[in-house]
């Protein structure tokens, strides 16, 4: 490609805007980003305003620090800076509060423990426990821990498993598990060429032992 100062200037400006957007979405300051890539705040400001372009190593560090894909800086779309409205987060809290209360009542009933007994063992009043189980009052975590211990269960029993936060936690757990795999397996999984093998592995994992044995015997007949 022929060197074109105007094209480079436009690309530098666009890159600066994408970096600015990523930093604002990540709620990071110019000072923090400047420190990460070893520049003064003034020099870093020059990058976001399109006065100078970062190097690739600097861009890689920024992507890591701001928790965005490196490819975002080649994108034509900015990241969303919108946060859930307070009313939405409040709705989620109220829903979770009722689900926790229902779970508490179900666990207590399954163990044939009356609310009066639970009151005596926990030191909480019956009225308070009734409000907790009805989901009309949020349960402070220390009290929930005490109730869980009395009912011989864990706080994990009450955590969000399938909702907004639960889905996020599951994704984080999957990422953690993936990062604990040997590097060669990580590379194998990430290589698009290996997708058919991974798809086959998923299908095989759903077969019964008898069916797997039949498949293995069939392969032996073909190869020998």
C-alpha cells in the first residue's frame, strides 16, 4: 500500500477514538492507561486525541488492561457505555430476594424444621423469618450464613444459578477452567481447523457406554 499521510492521520484519529471509548467503558483514567504502557499522561492523551499512534505492543497492553479484544481496535463500532438502569437492577434484586426466601422455606420444610425451631436456633424472631421466607425483606449475608449452617447447607445453595449474574458466574468459571488447561490443549481448542474434532468429542460424550463400545468395535473392524 502506498504511503499516504492523510490516510495515516485518519487511521490514527480513529484509533484514538476507539481507545478513548474502550477506556471510558472500562472506567479507567488516562493516568492509569499511561502508566500501563509507560507513557506520561500528556503523551497518552496525545494517543486518544489522534496526535500520535500507539505501537502494537502498547495496543496489546491496553487491550489486556481494558479487558477488550484486540480486534476491537480494528472495528468500526464503539463499545456500549450504557449501564443497566437502576430500576432494572432493583427489579433483579427484588426477584432474587423472593427466590432466596422461597429456597429458604423449601430447605427448612424438607428437613422438617418448623419456623419456631429455626427461630430458637438462629436467634431471629419468627416475624423476621416469615418476612425473609416471603421475600418481603432482604436477608443480610451474615444471617443467611447462620441460617444455612443451621439447615446443614451452604450459601452456594442460595446463589443465582441461571439468571443474569448466574450466567456471568458460569462463564467466568468456564474461562478459569480453560486457562487451567495445558497450553497445547488451549491451542488445539482455539484452532478453527480442529472444530470438527471438538464437535465429534461433544457428540461422543453424550453416548452411553454400550453405544461407545459399539462404535469402538466398529472402528476396530475397519482398521484391522
